[in-house]
């Protein structure tokens, strides 16, 4: 059954990219969760964001028309890697974008490095992509587990939430988020009193929530994303956990999650994103155009990250004119300062980590909201030089070497 699923996914990818590979066409692939627990987190919205970036760039680069393919990795590392291999070997794909699910992203990163193409991640969170698993062919754009943990964990601990219990999704992303959050909490003077792990896509989280409640920790940290986090917040409300004094903190939650929950349930939740549609004129314009093509739904930071990263990749291809040499294109991405209407000014470090501001938000109460997507109050801006883990040659093996 597993091999059949892989073949079916590869066939879907081939169908989406039908046509013979050609040196005269630049092909980029958006590899995402199109129908599972992270489909709203990334999924079809990421495909739209990529197409918007290509259109805004003019539709061609270095004399080549740009095509966007997409496929569903089903949250399985082997399926994602096989789609990536099919894309590169048979369909002429030059770069792969998005890739929510850290286990899939790590598998695809290794393959892309072997094939010398480019991987630009927006949806996956593990900070290992620019740490022990970094490659010269991978760029990590939007957020990572260290940035989320540093922004939210630090603030909550320093405000008095000094004992934590983690409810963590049991795969690479959750493990990295719990690890990085624990480090941030300890540095802020707090401690983690326990943890429990649950499978991805678990609909009934009651037993895990009861363990968290029994810990008597001041804070229950949700080390998950997408539907898992939404379900945890809903079910915690059903158990009146916060009413009895424990604070619920989402280590990774985005705009569409809050929209799904509703302000009555989500109000006063603290969360961190790298983007919010109402920050400035540039973010508002992007969100309005995105919503106009997406049934009125507004973009979250992952969608914004795909848009910005495709724009920056195309600038690098314009400079190098050699998209088949992924390492050279990524090196050019590091040389060119980032500049776009959704993240503003930034840079790509030698380890592949993109540096930009992060934001600490509080979810508004129903009476404070003036519209269906007026959901956040900005509590703090964490500047780019403080938002991400400092670069360390011991984390990324090639940092400090002469070649990029």
C-alpha cells in the first residue's frame, strides 16, 4: 500500500507538470500538504502565493517562461522525497518551495543537495535546516522553531509563566520546537515540568490535555501546528482548563487557525508570526490581492513566505542565469539583500537562514475586532538580529568555510 501511495503521488506530480522538461522553461514546484492537517496552514494558499510572485515578477526570468507545479506530500517523508526526485529527474524542476512538515523537508533537503537544485522552505519549522542538517542548496525563509520559542516562550516565562508542560506533536517539527522552547524557557528563568507527545492529526486530545492539567504547570505549551493546535485549544476550552488557572500558549499558530477557532475561544492567546496582513500598506495590498483570488481568505505567514521567497529566488536566477546549478543560485540569494512588500528588508545568512523581524501578537477579544480578519494586537516587534538563533559554525558544518 505504501509503494502504491508513492507511485500515485508521483503520478499526480507528473500530471500537474505535464510536458517535456526543457532548458528554455524554468520550473518551480510547490510541495505541500494539500489535503491533510496542514492544508490550511500552507497547501493551496502556498500555490497561489507562488503564482502571484511569478506574475508580479513578469512571468519570465533570464528569457525563460516560469511554470509552477504543485503536489501533495501527504505528510510522508518518503512520498515527498519521491515526488522531489520525479520532479528533478523527469520533469525538469529547478527549485522546490514551501514543504510544511519538518520530516519531509529534511528528507527533501538532502535529496536536493545531491541533485544540486534549490530548496526554499516556508512551511517547515525545524531549526535543524540551518543547523546540523544545513546544506548549500537550502534556504529557510519564514520562521523556525528557535524563533517561535524565543519570541513566545521568552515573553510568557518572563511575565510569570515559569513552569511549563508540553503537549507536543510526535515528529521532527514537534521535537525541535519542544527542544528550542525548553532552551528559551530555561534561559528566561523557567522550567519544564513534563511533556506528552501525540501523533500528527489526532482528533481526540482529551487524554493528553488531562495529563497536562494534572501537571499543575502554570503554562501548557502546544508544540504543534495546524489542525492539531486548533483541536487542542477547542478541547482545552471544553475542559475549562484555562478557567481553572492554567495558561494555554500556542508555540505555532497562524491567522487561519484563529479564524477557525473564533475570537470567543481564541481571545488573549499569545502567538508569534513573521507576517500579519495589517502591518503596513505593503502587507495590506498583498493580502487584498491574495484574498481576491482565494475566496476571501487572507494569507498567513507561510503563504507570505512562499510569495517573498519565490520573488527572491527569481532575482537570483536573473543574476546567475543558471537555474540547474542550485548551489550557485542559493549563493546569489545570499549575496542579494532581501526586499519585498510583505517582509520588507532582510538578508539570507551563510547558513541559509533568512533574517527578518518577528512579531508577538495577542488575539483580540470579540468586542475589539472591526472585521473578520482583524484578529491581532501587536505586543512586540522582535528585530531581525534578535529574532533568530545566532549563526554558529558548530551548528552548520560549512559556515566559516571559504565557499558558500
